[in-house]
C-alpha cells in the first residue's frame, strides 16, 4: 500500500492518474463527505501496488477535515484504513519552501518514505537549480525527480519502489504515535527548511514566470471581476445550450425505447411498470448527465489551469456580505441549470460549514425544471403587455421569480451562517498556483469519475423513487363507470384530496394538490400531471396550448400567483434531496432542507395569495 501525500497544487493527483490510469475507485471516507481515491499499478519488475491518493494537506497539525483524514491515515489510526507501507511525498520543485514542512513532519513518524520532486521541468525553465542527491542526504530518504504530466515522468518513482520492495515486505505497517508530529515547533521546522534549502537549492537565477503578469490583469480590481463575469456567462450559457442536443438525444432514445416496449408488450401492470416507472425513472436521471459533464468540464479546466482559486478570491468579499465563501459562487451558478450538479460542485469548498450552507441554499436557485411551470402560468395569466414601450410584462415577471430565488438564498445563507457557529466570517486562505495548460488525460479521467459518481449514487435512488411514485399514481385503478380520471381514484389522488385541507388557505384546489404529488419526482412533471387531472389527452406543445385556457378559466389570478410563489421555494424534486442525503451522509440535512423550503414556500404563497385577494377585491 502506497500513500501519495503532498500540498495542494503539487501535482499529486496528476501523478496518481499517471500511475493508475483508469484503474481507480472513488468513494467517501466513512462518516465524512471527503473523497477517498484508490488505484492500483504494477512496477517494471511486475510487483503489484495499491496506491491511495490522500487529500492535500499543508501540515499534519490538522486545521481542516481534509488534513485530519490525511493525518489519521498516515499515522495508521483511521478506523477501517490500514497503515500504508510507504509514503510517497510529492513536492513542487518550484515551491520547496512551502512543501518541505510537510515532508519533515511525516519523517518524524518514522515511516518508509520516498520524496517525489515533481515539476522539475518547470523549475528548470525558471532557472531554479535543485541538487536531488544533496536533498536525499539532508533528508535521509530516497529522492526522485518526476514530471507527472508527461508520459514516462513516473519511471524514476517506479524504480525506487522496486528497490524498496524487499524492505517493505518484511516490515509490517503499524500505527505511529501522533505525538511525534508536534514534537518540534513550527518555527523550528521552518528554520530547518531554510537550512536545507540553503544547501540544496539555488534560485538566484529564477526568471519568474507569466503567472504574475497574468495576475496583474486577472486580479485587477476592475478588469478581474469583468473577466470573471464573462467567463461565468459563457459557462452558464454552455450548460444550457451545449446540453440541449445530448439531452434531447437521451430523452428521445428513452422515449423511443418506451414506445417500442409499448408496441411489443400487452397492456398491463408489467408494461406500465417498465415504461412509466423504471424506464421513466432511468430517463429522468440520464437526462441530467450532459449538464453534469459540461459543468465539470469547465470546473476541471478552470481548476487545472489555476483560475478557479482566483475566481474564489475575487468573489470572496461579495459573498462574504452574507457569510459565504467565494468558493460558493460556481456551485450556486451551476444550480440555475440543475441543483444536482450544483450540490455536487460544492465539493470544491474545503470549509465544511461553508460547503454545507452552499448545499442547503443551492435548490433555491431557479433551475431549468421550473421553467415549464413558469411558462404555463405566466402565459395563462399575465397579459402580453409592454412596459415603457420595450419591457415585456411577462419577461419582467419571470425575472422577478429568478431574483426572488437569489434573494431568498442569500437571506437563508445569512441566517444559517449566524446560527451554525457565530456570525464571524472565516477568512479565505488559499494558494494561487501557477497557470498552465489543462491536461487532457486528467480532464478525461475527471469527467469519467464524475459520470460514475452521478450514475451510481443518484441513479439507483431515483429509480426506486420513480417506481414508488408510479405505484402511488396507478393504484388502485378507476372503477367501472368512473366519472373522474384514473388518477383521481389512485393513492396519489386520495392524497391530493387530503392535502387540499392543508393547502386551501393558500388557494390550491385538489387538482393542484394531486399535481404536486408526482411533481415531487421532478418539477416539470407537474405540467403533465395537471393535464392528466383535467382529462387532456395531448402531450408536449399541444398539451401546453390546450392547458393554458383551461387553467385560466378554472383558477383565479390569486391562485396562479400563489402557485408561482410556491414553485420559487418548494423542494419539488426528490432527486435533489437524494443527492443531499448522499453528499451529507445522512437524512438530517435533506429533511432540514425540505422543512425550511416547504415553510418558505407556504409562507410566500400565503402572503402572495392574501395580498392578491385584497387587490382582486379592490
């Protein structure tokens, strides 16, 4: 068992990818949401190794959950984890002053170690000279030079591991005392780092790099936010526009398969389960996959090239006004497409409290699934009128709905940050790595990992929920001579009539309540559910065209406005709650999310309905 350890941005994960390729397994450490990445590889001598990519850490004196995981695994005291046989400490050759502190701390544990002097090619280009042999002598361990982003850049490390094999197989891995980490003060450690550097390194010829020149523009007080706005606009547009074609392809493929099953199977419970339950459930999951991949495509590029930490830096002051970190911006932005990728993108936030608050407010961003409901109700009740000669009233109402979600998210974040450990904003400390071109291999592996995580963690839960909702909407069937649609007599229909007692104060009738039940699977399902309730046979655009005049005649304007307010806040998406459950490793936070969002939705709808009634009465 080899453990890869190093500071963030030292190329550790690139070396892990180089060693393991696609032979990787990603999971969460037990009881936490921090990812555990393990792979395997064979050395030139044919020896088999397992390799664990530990979370990046600056010190074993842990200040973050990531560093605590790394410390416990290295020391062999992490429950369910065996102590590694050898530590490969990866350091950035251009930044040894920062990286060597961690190396010296690990050395005190007395574990077998190899130092991988990574990015030696970048150091050479900058004119930084490092004597690897002297460094090995000073540290008392094997030192190898690696270039993780180049093919063959890991060969020296593989040779070193082969040479260490006899010693590793005769010495059992055991727990190490953590007291050894704090045996020497930070000041003494840094003093030792400076002494070693004075012997092994010469940076007098350091010619610098383009990073500082680029940052003079990218981090400029005026140009920086403008550049960030343009980039985020492009990402925002791409998540919508680029995903349309593959999403349509997936949807059409699922629909085609459903139609084929419909023609090949006799009408009955089994066909209904396969087509409407199982196939419909899988399709509702798969249709999100293009958005997931496009989002993480940009996130991985921005992260790999070194820009993502700078975006967090630029936005930290703005987000800090409501107690959020600048790192929360991209997950919240992506939630406008779908809260699921937004919640998953919150993994880039290191502080656990900031990450949790971001997850809890992400569903308040107006996702694309709300648009069918918004478009239906706005078209039915808001006249096509121009304000000031150029502002569309319908468009203005849609903008207000979007803005209401953003404002609510900021207000909830402000409240939560002051009830989850005080109102003090935690300072943002991060390292700004040097810019470099993204590496296609790392990008491809990252996207492959995200696709597997999404499908394995979300797909099974969604499938179960969809089958359950199919059952509720299908049984018991309509009796002979029934005067209402079949859903009226189903369990969902009975539930809808029961819910009418609760929702009558905000203007919802039993038909709307029934539509809310299957709409729990996905918000846009409510449009089709309303069509079923009102006994419409059309689908797609014809459904929307036929449904508008019927609801316009059946509902009062206060009811329509109340339903719009409801959909701004209500967590009408079980898949989102399922992802929150997975990301937080429990039901506490998804239940808390559902509770506060339902409370907000009911309060907003009640106020909207009552105020609208007053104006209607006037």
